[in-house]
C-alpha cells in the first residue's frame, strides 16, 4: 500500500464581489419606536425618493426637536439638572 503524496485539490476561488453573493431585499416599511419604553411607534413606507427622505427627516425632527414652549422648558430643565449633578459630582 502506497501513501499519497499529492495535496488535496483546492476548490476554485469565488468569482465576483461579496455583494453579488448576498441576496438583496428592500424593506417595504420602517418602524421607529420613540418615547419611554417605545411608547410612541411610527411606521412609514420605505423612502424611495428625495421627497420621501425629506418627509422622513421632517417627521424625525418634529418628534425629537419640538418647537413648543413647554418642550423647550422641559429640555432646559433637564440640561440644568444634569449640569447641577455634574458639578456636585466634581465637588466630591
């Protein structure tokens, strides 16, 4: 009995790009959870045009950057409280 001295055959290297090997899908909608514990849920169709993207930006801006006085006051108070806590922490 004679031992084989030949190396095993290697498979041919793949041809093409990685992207070509990954199936592509486009989601039909985007769901975003906002608020404490995701209490606010927004579901929109996937943006496909510049107008759709602008509408999505406006939706997010309105959700996170309200222009109401009570919202601005709440954000200011949260920032001031964080500043006081940081200064207290620096005092030891």
